C-alpha cells in the first residue's frame, strides 16, 4: 500500500478487540522504530515506556480521563516521556553523546531560558508520536494518541525521576463496532487550499 493510501485509512481507534493478540515481533519492531525517530540536533530527549503488564496498564488506565476503556482493551500502551530533570539529563548527554553533539546541546542551552529549553525538548517527543502512529498503521495495527492522561499520576506509577510523561499511545487491533472506524466516520480535515500554500 502506498503512503497516501495508508494515511487516508488511518483513524483514531476508540475501541479495541481485547482478544486479538498483537505479535510480540511487531511490538519489538515498534520499539526500534521509535528509537530511530529524528530530533533537532539529534538530542533524543525521550523515554518510551512499553506497558504490556496488565496490572500496571490497568493502573494507568484508571488515571486516564476518557481514555480508560481504550487502554484496558488495547494490548499495548506506550508512554512518551521527556527529560525533565535537566541536570540528570545533562549526565546522559555527557555519557552517551559524541563531543560535537555535547557542544551543540551546550550552545542550545545558552540560547534558551530553562522554560524554553523544556518546551523545545517536549516538541521533539511529539515527532516520535507521528512516527509511532504512522508506523503502527503500516504494521497493520490500530492506535490512539492520548494527551488525555493524568501525567503526574503516570509519573508516580512509573516511578520516574529524570523523565516526565507527556502523552501516551494505545496500540492494538481495532474493534468492528468502533463508530470511529474510517468506513463509518470518514476523515474530517480542513481543505487542502486552506492549509497548503504553493508558491
Ligand atoms: C497529540 C494528540 C492527542 C490526542 N489525544 C486524544 C485523547 O486523549 N483521546 C482520544 O480519544 N483521542 C485523542 N487524539 C485523537 C484526535 O482527536 C484525532 O487524531 C483527530 O480528531 C483526528 O482524527 P483521526 O486521527 O481519526 O484522523 C489525540 C490526537 C493527537 C495527535
């Protein structure tokens, strides 16, 4: 299937088939795909937490606003987090990155206030969401991007210190009865001429 046809078919799953098992190879592939996400100056300020454990997933589901049922039904929940303790993240940069990249990051820190630096880091994590949604579809899986989660409670449940959850993505096989399926609810988008300019 070509990429346009794929994107035309992708939809936000609102209901999942809890019984149709997602092959573990696909989940492992998704981990590697997210790891390969591009980011500004290749800073990679993220943590992707793959939650398959049903008890932990249920705990997270219970603090996920209108998304509780989807998370309970979906086989996989991926939590996307951003570096929040910047001193601790600095250690990761120092230990893991080549010299020129460390210097680029240090330069970036001199240009931006701490608040702006945190916004910039978070923006990088959203790129991974786009990659994850498209990749899931390409692998024959359905998914739901979810900002509707209680991120502070996620942080506590996941015992995070350096990173802070921003949003999550449920992944699984969609349910036939989901009224949000593309066959039932066609794509709704602004007109091409209103969002694309060609000069
Ligand atoms: C960053 C982001 C956060 C979203 N949060 C939620 C959410 O918490 N719950 C939900 O059901 N859908 C959520 N959505 C899905 C959007 O509502 C959906 O993508 C949009 O209406 C377009 O519909 P489509 O994805 O079916 O094409 C989110 C989407 C994005 C990109």
